[in-house]
């Protein structure tokens, strides 16, 4: 077992509520700062995964 494997085996994942800000923001077309939430990150990851697998999009 490598050190990397040992390190990742000890990592703990703590789920965040979907509306929890994760420390970033985007600026909308009107110049407003919109906090990036856990839900936004999860949605983006799902869309990337679907695109990579060639699955049809769904809303």
C-alpha cells in the first residue's frame, strides 16, 4: 500500500446542505455576486459526468 492510498483511506467526507456556500461566487449579467453553493457544485459535476458518459441530459 502506498502513502497516497493510506492517506486517502483516512479521508473523511462531510456532506454539506445543498444551499451551503462553498467559498466562491459568480458575477451575473447585472453585476451581482452570487455565492456558489454545494448544490450548484453537485449539479455541475452531474452534468460533466453525463457529458463524459454520453448520456442524454435531463432537468
